[in-house]
C-alpha cells in the first residue's frame, strides 16, 4: 500500500520518456531548431541578402558592385521593356492558372466522387507519374510534339485541318511560325507541367465534402447544376485557391519552359537568370526578383478579398 | 390514400439483399418509425423514399404516384440527415432558405420565410450565425427548419437524435412530437433506439436483416411481439420454451414471453399475488428506477425480475444473492410466440 502510493506521487523523473512527456514545449523546441535554422538563416537569410542587393548599383566600367544606396534598379524596372516582361509573365501566369483549373476540376471531381480503392490509386499514379521523370525531358518531349513536323502538325495535315492550325498560329501576339515557337505552345506546356499541382488540392477539397451535402441539396429541390454552383464549387474554392498559388507562382518564376518553347520574348525568370548569370548584374537581378514576390502578395490579397479562404 | 406505400420492394447491392421483399403502407399524418439494428435495411428504405436509392424490384408510391423514376429534387419529400448536412459556407438563414432559393423565390420573401421557420423551431435571432457557431441541439433544429421550408407532405428523419446527449435527446423527442402535431404532416423516422421508437411513434415497423418482423403500435410491439427477434429487441425479456413454466399450457410449438417488470418478487411465501415458482437470487443490480434480479428457479430456469424501487420500505425489501425468494405473476402477463426453430438462448435478452 505504502510503496504503491510512493510510486504514484513520485514518478520516475530520471527516465527519458518521462522527461519528454513532462516537457512537451522543450521537446517541440528541440525538434523545431534544425528546420527553423534552415528556414530562418539559410533560406530566408540568403533571400533577404539577395533583396538587399537590389538597392546597390553596378560600376559600368569595372563590373564591380558598388555599395551605395540608390533606387536606380527600381527606376530601371519601370522602363517600357521591363514592364512589358512583368505584364507578359503575370498574364501568362493568370492564363496558365485558369487553364489548369478548367482541366483539373473535372478530373479532380470525378476522382473525389466516383472512384475508390484501386481505380483511385490508378488516377493518383497517372497524375504523379510525370513528376517522377525529368522536367527537362518532358519539356523537350513537348517541343517535338508541338514542332512543325510534330504529331500535331501531322494530324492537322492528315485530317485536312491545316487551315485551322494556320489560322490559330496567325493570331497576333500569341501566334508564331509553329506551335513550338509561339506563346500558345508556352502556355500549353506550362499547363501540362503544373497540372498535378492543381488536381491534387482540388481533389482533396472535394473529397472532404460529405455525401450528405449533395443529397441535402437535391433533397431540397436543387438540380445537379444548382447543386454544383451553390454547394460543390464554393466548397472546392479553398482547393482551387491552394492549387492556383502553386500554378501562379511556379509560372511566374520559371525560366526553362519559355526558354525552350516559345518565341524570343522574355519572361521574368529568364531576365533574372540572364542579369545574374550572363550580365553579372546581381543588383538588377535582385530588384527583378522582388517583382514576383510582390505580384504573388497582391494575388493572395485579392484572393483573400474575394473570399477564397473563407471556407477553410 | 397512403402517404407512402411499399409493394414487395427489394434493394440488392452486389448480391447482398439490403432490403428483402418489403411491403407497408403509411397513412397520411402518421408518425411512422423504422426500427432495427444497424444494417437491417431501415435506412435504405428511408433513402428509397427520399429518392437517393432506387428499388431493385417492387414498387414505391408516394401519395399514390409511382416514384420509381422520380429524382429526389422532384419529390415533395424532405429529409433531416443524421449529420444534419448544414452547408458550412452559408449562414443559418441561407441554409434554411436554400430550398426556396433554388426554387427562385426572391431574397426578401425567402428570408422572411426563413425567419418564420426559426420561430417554429424556437430559435429566433440566430439567422446571421454560421452553423459551426451553434450547438448540436441547435443545428438539429436548423436542419428540421430547412427540411420543412418547402412544405413537404412527408418529412424523413434519419436517426436525427443519434448525436445528441441523453437529456437533449429526450427534450428533442418531445419537441419533434409537438412539431409533428403542429405541421400535421407524415413523419417517417429511422432509429435503432427502441425507447425512442416507443415514446414517439404512432406505429413502429421492425426490421431485421432486410425484412420486416412486425408492424404495429408501440403497445402491440411491446406487449404482443410476433417473433422472438421483436421480443428480444424491444425491451428486456424472459423467454421460455413452451411448457417450461407452470400456468400456461399450449399444444403449439413456440416460446413463452414474460417481461421482467411483470414479475413480483417476495421473500418466503407471503405475497399479494400468488407465487408461481420459488428460486434463489443469483445476482442483483441497482438501476435507479428499479432493481434487476437474476433468479435461478427451482426447475433450473434463469429468470430476470425488475423490482420497482420503492425505497427502503417493508413493502419492497431488497434481496441479496443467495436469498430464497418466491416469484409470482398474473397469467395475462404471459404471451406466447409461435416459432419454427428451437430457442436460441434461454433467459434474459
């Protein structure tokens, strides 16, 4: 009796598991220190370091960075050619996001509501499989598909739809000599590459909607279309918002796809890459790097304002 | 004309007969309960009335009209779901007004109607809140209000009280009965809780393995069960083989039912009722309103007895295990159940 009471009132504090149990906050801190160091010092530190360079200049004769504060780089950003790049990239990112939503939604909807078990696993595999192969290989594969002599051109010729393809390619601004040398091609490849990042969050959002919600809606007299508009879509918005953050920001920063597919017009990622690498103008590249961050900030603020995160 | 009528309805999923040749009629204005253990087919029947599932064979008519090809949104029937299914992205007012919104009723009119429904379920003033800001009992009322706004002829309730705690559940039982009298429509109620079924229903339909065991008023179901399953499922029961008890003799093959609360228990041999059998107390359980004894009778039968708790008076002395007692009952307390198979297990169920 006595010994039992003793063990109950004085637990064995020397054992490690007891210490872990009794000090949850210390354990949390221990676990968090490595990732916090990585994120805080290595990642954010170097990012802020880069951004700090945006207020420095470049000596035009020596090519050395001059550590004098100036806003010249930002004034440079507002030049027509640079504004053009910013506008083009943002527009492309918006279009790619929209294209991804339109293609991803039906797939995600079907997956979430009509598949289970093995069939769903097959869908996951189909969506994820491309991510397991090299990004460059897939982009170059698309270059072949979209080339003048590629399968699309061949198909158009065989089906005597040449006129349609030529008509599309002769459109101003987005057209070009062939699909692989036009902004249309850039768009198609962007949509293909980022599609998994849109399907998965939408699928997760729709999967979370209980079946009884659809039944309740129909029970109260809503047709399938009304149910979609008033129940399914609003509850899928957080998933669409999450997916669009991926597709939008990934498109804003990418420099490989527009470098391989498309005409010679520049996108933000390419400008940063060229300024930093070829031209060695790190301060201007740093200033340009700030643009996508600001654009995404504006994008998120707008999305929040439109209530995209209300149903979270 | 019946509000709902089932004719030989079956529902088969991959060779499993969830509902097996079921027929019943629900008159207009009745509080009709589908009672049974989980997986007995009661919820499937409800879902077939709502239109979420269709019969594999047989026919279902609502107010005389065959509904075998009618989708849920074209039926004048509404459902209160087990999980309430309130839309989380709409406030309470828009949830209640949803049925009117999809029917194209203008905003001002449907909001007025929603406020009236909130009055009906005694929750005025919560229209601006989100469902997540309400308690379970409040959500329950909102779900009922939403289902009633389309003025259905039939309200279907799928275990709506299952998620509530006991006190609230009892309160909602009274509330639902009041509501049914007030709106005067047919209620079809699904539950696995026999107490709930007895206290609320006009008639109860008992399901077991996809089939109907018995349909009747709560009194009929409890006092004169037709099958062993019904006798065991509703309330506590002693079941004996025909001839095992003194008193009632029958040439029919079957079981004798004796409810534990119809048996009187007394010490020695003095009792107002004639003692039928003597025995020894094996076990006693204090259950508040009554005390449950397990008595082994002289002839070897185990009999469960419920003695009403009359306090520590000499009219109802408590018995400890090992005590010799006399058990008595009125012959009218015995009810015989015809059966084709031998008794599965003796004693209390």
